[in-house]
């Protein structure tokens, strides 16, 4: 499972398994988060959940999951594999021993580099996921915008054409090809700047709290953390990371959802200014409660599955 003392492939494989398991656990609330941040007409989290359920049934919560299930598994494989191997590389060059545990500064550098690298793969994955999650609402509201600003007519048409099967994209592959045709390769990286602002500090506030909580929950410095401790530490780290990343996540979601018929945002700064002007400062914390709730089971599952998989591979 390893190619050298400092570079290990099992971190990538364990990250892949952890990523797949976290998607299944977290995707329903991820759909709610995306609708709250980039959509319209939802008063709060519960109203959004009930609206999705009434209009689209349970399947609405799992819209666009096939692509994340395949791609986010690969994405998390890269994230955890890169992070773990970067730690060993830093320890090797700083202390002469890749097995030496990293200090907080080393962990911070490894986390920031991981956040930066993750955007290369994560931006297109997030973009396609958000377009698939948003497409029903986007199709309806933008058709109405083109029809004109007549409230009575708009309300009537919104009710009459709300057909679940009417979609912009037939699936992930069709979504990618449509984006490439209409927007080019750079279209797949729309919102990547906002994602860097989210993920570079976001991964610092993901891996550092996880390490701190794991160390606090260990009975002594030499022992390995118990699976329950890993689960709790991972969940708390996920909630902290996602809540603090919410403002940048809102901007990213809006920019990635904004590509149908009428583009509203010219760039990150324009998106921030327009969002603030139209909806106030509270808009940047939209979906924070969903992120806190969703972040716990997703990250708890991610870290626990990752650590257990790693233990299994290294026992072979």
C-alpha cells in the first residue's frame, strides 16, 4: 500500500472510502443548503425541507447525488491523501523523520496547501452538483423572468409549469458538456476564487480542531483514539469548519448557480456587493444552521471511515 517511507497510497484509498460514505450521509442536507443559499422563496431551513418534499418528494433531496458519489469520493481521496503525505513530507524535511508528528504550524501549512490543491478538482465537482440541485427552480424562475415582471402572471405560471420532469440537464455528463459548449473550460471553474477563500481557511479549521479534539479525547499521549472519539472529534471539526466557511460558501454557491440565461454576477466582489445590497448582511449566513447540522454527521462519518479504513489497510 505504499511506494516509499514518506509517500503512502493507502491514505488516498481510505479517503476515497470515507468520501463516498460521507456523501450518502450528507447529500440531503447539502441540497437544502444549496437551495437556501442560491435559491429564492425559502423562509428558513424547515420551510425549505417541506417545500422540497411537497414538490419533489424524497427524491428531491438526492437530486444530483450520483455525480458527487463518484466524484467527491475521488475528491476526498485527493484531500486526505495529499494532506497526510504533505505532513510526512514536512516532517521529513524539517525534522529528518517523516514519522514524527507535525506541530500546529506544520499542520496549518499542510491544511492550507490541501485547501488550495482541492479547488482544482473540487470547483468543477461543486459546480455540476449545484447546477443539478438548482435546475428545477432555475428553469422555472428564469422562464418567468423572461416572460416579464407581472406578479399575477408569474404566480400563475409558477404553479402551472412546476413539472418535476422538466429539467435543464439530463444528468452530470450532459451538464458538463452543456457548460463546456456554452461557457468553455473556464465555465467549469466559475466560483473557484470564492472556493479558494472558503477552502484554504476552511481546511485549517477542519484538520486542526480534529487533531486537537482527538488529542484531548485520548486517554494518554501514546494511545490511539477510540472510534467514538474519532467520530465526535470529526463531527465537531466539521461543524466548526462549515459554519465559519458559510459566508464564502454563500458567494461560491451563488456564483456557481448563476449561469442560466441571465447572468447576475460579474465576479466575487460584485456578487458580495449585490447580495449585500439586495438582502443585507444576513444573506452571508444563510444556510449556517444547515451547515452546522450537516457538517457534523458528514465529517464524523468521513473521519471515522477514513481512520478505520487506514487501520485495516495497514494491518494487511
